[in-house]
């Protein structure tokens, strides 16, 4: 079993990183070489801006290359609950922002001819308890009428056409959702940005940011850049101003990938080939791959990734996989890894400008599509179009008692496990 992401192991490497020092002046310094940063660099360079992208490790080496490969529409919230909280018009705008995000991924893959197996497969959200399906059914009419006419409610008696498991009590289909090989897409996005003139520096951690006349001094391990504008396009809970660290909670999420199972076995497990998610708080997300594997992920444990933590979490995920699909038997697990999700308290992303720094972050487990989309959005915002930001104006209060490392995660884990039992 390889303790690394399947997506990075099976993608061509990016070979266009800058070999020299990170010095001189640029219009924009982008900090972070994941989807947000790469998309922003591409869109900014297309506009004629001079761009330097600074990545502490390798391009796509963090969250953008360590997820489940879903490109889903729909928010993290029940739409009816979101409408009750924010108002129907606001909830509809946010919901459609996630639709736009899937469209952005598809458009960039087409425009830049990125061979990433992008496919509009749809997603099914599976009810883990009868009460969860009843809640889905209560909110379905509002969702279907006001936000997404392509959704479909699937009662338990028809669920066999969607999933080869007896563990679920119904589901909700989102037809606009998609999937792709995120490693190949990321490499293609980096190559596209470089073709447009963006300079991409790998293994170049940012040491400090200092505001100065006309912009910022960005000190790195390979020199200091002068930048008129700076975009924070990385996990802000691990970088930079205290403002962000108080408002973002880093959560571990873990993934395993099976050995190739063959088309017939996969078709029996997932007849429609949709992405799957479950309704438990400590739930799972899963999908198939073009080479016949099953990708199975989830929170597993309330812990941050490390080699030992990933291995323990992988064993938890493997038990869940076999409980859901006992007909599989004991299949081989070829890959296991962990990644970090930056979560906001309300699970909605945040983007804008703070103390002269532009940022987009807090995707809360829905980052594949939204990070790509927000890279382009922030390029527009930095070009003088603040109205392009769908998350402008959202209040963003700090998480009570949170000042950096998430000391409360073990307690949160106990609480959410209890909620999964009683809700």
C-alpha cells in the first residue's frame, strides 16, 4: 500500500517551475500552488498581469491533490436550512455559485485541453437513517422549485438502481455534479498558467509579508519579491495573519483507494457511476475511477494527517467500506493518505480583502470546484470588480475559544459521534 495520494502518483509531474531566485517586482504575488492559486495565476496572466506564484512544496501537493476527486454542486447545507438562515434570495445565489464552480472547471479543462477525465456523472446524497431521508423529503420541494430543478428524490424502494448496498434509506440526486482526476487537472492548470506567462516557484515558502508604499514585500526562502497585490491562496489557518487563524479550523480528512476491481464489480456497487456522499456527520464520500478502482474517503478520525495517523484512519475507512459493501470481500487497498480541510464555523467559504491582502479560503470540504472558480473570481476582484465575489458581505466571526491549533478536536469528535448516534 502506498502512503501517498493516488491522484499525485498517477499524474504527470509539473516540470515548468522556475529554477532561479524569487526576486524583482510583479503585479501580483500568489501564495499557494493549489487550485485557487493556479486558477488565479492563469486568469491574472490572461489579463496581462505579471504574476509570481509561490508554493512552499510542490504544486498540488496539499489539499488540492489530497481530496476525493469530486466536483460537486450543492452546498454543504440543507437548502431549506440555508434559506431560513440567510433568506431565500441569498441562499439561491450561493447555491448557484456552486453550479457556476462546476461549470468553471469544465470550461477550463476544455479551453486548456487538460486530459483529466472530467465527467458529468452526478452525485447522490445517501440517507444513513430513516430520519435523514424524511428531512431530505421535507426540504426537496423548496430545493427543486427555487434552486435546482435537476434534482431528484430517490426513495428506498428505488435505491437499488443507484447503489449496491442495503445500508441506506433513500437519496437525493444532484445531476450537475461531476468528477475528474485532480492531479492531472492540477498539472494542466499549472502548465496553462505558465504558458500565459505566470512564473511558478516550487519549494519556496513565504517567510514574511510586509506592507509598504505601492504594495508588499514578500520575503521567501529564495529572495524577496515586490508585489503590487498579494493573494493568499493557501490554507490560511496555517499561514499569515492571526485574523485568519481565529476563523478557520483545520480538519483531517482521509482517503483509501482499492486495487482495480473490474467494470462488472464496480457496476454492481455503483450502477450509475455517480459520486456518493452520506448524511452522517462523520460520514463518507466515494466514487469510481476510469481504471476500475473505488475511492473511499471520510473524516474517519478527528485527527490531523501524518503517516501514522493516515494509516490508522485508513483502517477505520476500510472497515466502513466493507460494512457498506460486504459483497466485496477483503479487497486490496493500494493507496492511503490524509489531507487538511480549512473549515469555517458555518461551512461557507470566505473571500475578499483584509488589511490589504486578498484571500479566498474556508471551502469546508467542497473545495475542488469552488477553489478553481474562486481563483478566477479573485482575479476579477483584484482587477476592480468586487461584485464578482459571491461571498462578499458575509459576516465572519472568529471561532469562540480558537486561537490557532485546534485543541478542541478530540472533544468535537466525541460530540459529533454522539450526534450521529442520536440524530
